């Protein structure tokens, strides 16, 4: 007795659906391999640096001063000098960059002048650091008569990182929905009250992204500070937290690494790598703290 064929389910997998799933899995695999190809070399480089730096890495290396023609000892003067330069440049560039971005995004009209300013900001973000170094040498060392000093080097770093802060802050401000602003205006709030109470609090996580990039770039640059305020060697007492005056030159980790690698003979092989690890670790520590703060602020968003 012949049995009647069961009707085919409308949700059964079709050849077209199978091909789509296969294509989706293939695309996911390719993108995963591309991500691994970017991350794996970074992990390998960091692991290689730690391996070569391990004989010199210690707390003593961080708090000690260079000795015996910089062939032994630690990096305390360079570490403190880097904190001076990055901290002062951030204190100058952060408020100016954020306020400039607020004006360009919230107040400026869409005319040819502001479009030129926006284009200039984008282009300045791609200017090589050596050009900023020459600008700082002419503008701050000679024209402003600050001389070769922490002030000149910090202002040069601030000018160099300012476009990145402005661009990232503008993107963060633009990500806040216009409806938020309109709701405030409809209840009688002024433009500044809206910016202060609504726009800035909801864009603070994006603003921190620009500041993270600023810290990373400022800490690793050599040319701008070499031309304006960094010095080959400066005698500093061990553990002194305030060894430099702002009108003096200072040592810096990036400059110290360059010096150890190219100018100091018979240096212990692990010293340059240990200096590089401390510089990298300092940047990662600051970035991690800023990222944690950004995640906490983003978690408090109501939208």
C-alpha cells in the first residue's frame, strides 16, 4: 500500500540558504584570520622586547639614575622628564582642543571659512613630527624666547597633538543625537547650558579617546623634544620627584632610548630594551586607566 508523501516544511533548509551559511562562515573565518594577522605580530614584538629586557627589568632600574657614562644604572631622570613633558602638553592641548571642537561643532556656521578650518585641522593631524619640531624651534625657542626648555618642548608636543584631540572630540560631540539638544532648547535652556549639561557628559567617552591618542603619541615622540628641550644627560638625585624647573632642559625616555641605542658605547645589551619596555608599559598603563574610565562613563549612559 503506497504511503502518501509528507508535505515539505516551509522552514526546511534550501540549497540557497546552505550557500549563504557557507559564505557567512567563510567570511567570518577570513576576517578572524585578518585580525589575528594584526594582533599576532604585536604580541610577538612585545614578548620579544620583554625577553631581551628581562635581565635589567627591576624596581631598582626604574628608580636609579644613570651611572658610569650611562652604561649602567637606571632611568629615573628620563622617566620623570617624560611625565613632565606629557603632563604639561596635555594640560595645554586638552582644554584648547575640547573648546575648539565645541565651537566648530556647536557654534560655527557652515560657511567657507569654517570648512577651511576643518580641512586644516584634518591636514595638520598628518604633518610629520619633524615639521612640528622645526616649528617649535622657531616659534617657542627663538621667537617666544623660551629657550631650550620643558616649556618649549611641551608646547611643541601640544601643537602636534592638538589636531587629533579636535578631530576626535568633534566626532564625539556629533554622535550625541540632535533630539537631545532640541529637547533642552524646547524647555528654555540656552545653547551653553545644553552643551554643559547634556552634550559634553554624553560625549566624554569619545573625548577620552582623543586624549588617549595624545598621551601615546606625546610619550613616544623624539624629534620634537630633541629640537626644543630634551637633553642627552642631566644630573638628577635618585627619587627626586621635582628635579626639573620649567625653564630647564630635561631627559626623556624616547630620547634616552635613542641615545643608548646610537650614542653610548659598551652599554649593557638589555638596557635599551628595558627602557623601551618601561616606555611601552607607561603608555599602556595610562591607556588602560583612561579606557577603564571611558567604559565606566559609557555604562552610565541612558541611551
